[in-house]
């Protein structure tokens, strides 16, 4: 299958140097065809470089980069056009610990076979389906808890190559008990695989026989982490003024481009194109905008090549998550607590004084006091978090609830984000 004009537009030689202030991003794309041979969908895949044959990272950080690159850099309309877009999700996204900052549209959310299915995952997947998202079960086999999701899912993907035909037939028959399901034959490597899949009545087809994943590359402006931090701090403030948000976004060309791209992507459910940053901010709203910027910051920090190691990054995210968890038992604003934990953790990571880090950020008084002097209710949350991190219990008599449980939960959450699964 020859490359399309869009492919030629995006592909660059691996050794082509990038201009100062620019960086190169990558995404993998594998075609999915129907029984007539028509191209009907793509699966989007994480790729770290233009010559990557597979994913070098998995987990939430890989999913974050795929989402950010697809929606706010390439633009979903260029990657998939009007076709369906399959995206792999990890547990953090399924249960709502990390946000999906887009509407259902033409996106199909894949539940990876490595995810343990418990009540929280079932509830999260059901909620996503109720929001209009189509759900696909990846590499489905019988005999595990993924069968609990068959009634919720719209697609089931079954491997063909290397699977005993009788075993595959049994899996297909089990899925056919759910009349609403569409079956996707994946890992098709030979004509014999394709013939078997057709015989068993699969509706969609994916595999090396039909097309290997192609890596698309794009040079884009290097985003400013300072602007991301500044915007997150503004969006955590209940009294944020829309004009201030627009001013921050427009001060960074790369951020402006990403926000406009994200807003105009097909999956935000809007047919009329947005042509100004002001309109984009209004369309997205503060909550969804905060979700996008948080994912962008996570994608840029974890995915960068500037020497930030995953252990230290995990510490920053664990601090932010711990502060957020502790704030709930004290009836404090969880968004502000997360911001306080994030910024104090970044100050520690960079080895700068907190007041220097936030000198150019317009923060509310309670957030600034908590970050700089650990004062006020939010400051007490930071004190408790720091104390437990260093092995010291805070002076209060467990005033912050089950601190040990919150700490372990925060560490587990952060490690799941920055490490491979």
C-alpha cells in the first residue's frame, strides 16, 4: 500500500537535524480493514523514534504521549481522517485516576490484556461506555476476568497467528453469544490466517499481512514547562479569570498550537472549527483544559531526554498525589492540594527554592503560603507529606486519617505512571 500524501507530509529522515527551539515527535499507526478490504480504522501506537519497530515504553506515560501527540500535535483528522481510532489505555485512565480530555467521537478505547479486572475497572469502563466511548478488549482469551467486560464492549480483538484453530473457534463462539460485538482478527501474518479469520466470520482485520505499523514523525515547537506550570496553577484557582488563561496560552506559541489542535481534533465532538485561542479556552472549559495541560506536562517531562530519571519523577508525582489524598479527609480543595504537592516536588527535583520556582506564577495566597512557608491548611498537608516521606510521623495525632495507606496508594499511583508495565 503506497504512502498517502499525509504520510509524506509527516515523515522525515531519521538523521535530519531539528531547528533550535523545535523537537521531533513520533507516533505509530497500523491499519484495520473490513471484510471488503476497505480501510476503516487505525490503531495508534507509542513509538520513541522514527525507526522504532515496537514500543520502548508502556504504561500511562506511553498512553499520555500518544494522546498528546495525536490530538494536539499531528491532529486526529490528519492521522485517521473520518476513520475510527483505536487507542490503548492503562488502568489509570480506565478508572479515572488520569483524565481523558476528549469526547468519544470516533475514538475506540482498548482495554489491554495485562490489566487486572476488578470492580473499580468494571465500574470505570461502564462509565466510559455510558459517556459514549466504544470499548475494545485487546488480545481476548477465555478463562480470565476480562469476560466480565463482554457485555460492555463494542469490539473484541482476537489473535489468529499461532493460535490453535479449534481454540480460536471456541473463543469466537463465546463472543457470538453477545450479538452486539464486532470481532477484530489481529496478528494476521499469512494468507492462511486471513482465510481462517474469514471462515470464522470476523468483521475487521489487522496484522502484518495487511500492513505493518508505520511511524509518522513531525517537527514541532518545543513547549515551555514554565507555561504549563503557570497554567496549571491558574486553572486550580476558583477565581481564575478567562482573560488571564488566554494570556498565558498565547504567550507560548507551542502551547497555543497544541490547545488549538486539541480543540479542533475530531474527538472533541465539534464540527465548527475554532480559530482563536480565546474560543478554544471557552470550548474546552477550565476542567478539560487542566486535564490537557497536565497530560502535556507529564508527557514532556517523562518523555524528554534531558536526564530526568523516573525515580525522581515518581517522587514528585507521589508528593502531589499524597497531598491530594490527604486534602480530601480535611475537606480542602483537592486541585489546589495537588498543585501544592506538584510545585514543591518540582522545586525539590530542580534544587531551587520554592519562592524562586513560583516567582513568575500568579498563585492564590493560600497556595503560595503553603508552597513557600508551609503555612495554612494546605501547608499542613505539605508538612505531613514531607514528614512521612522522610520517615517521620507528623506531630498531629493522625489528624490526616490513614496516612500510611494514603502514602502507599500515592507511591503505587506514581510508579504506575512513570514505569513500564
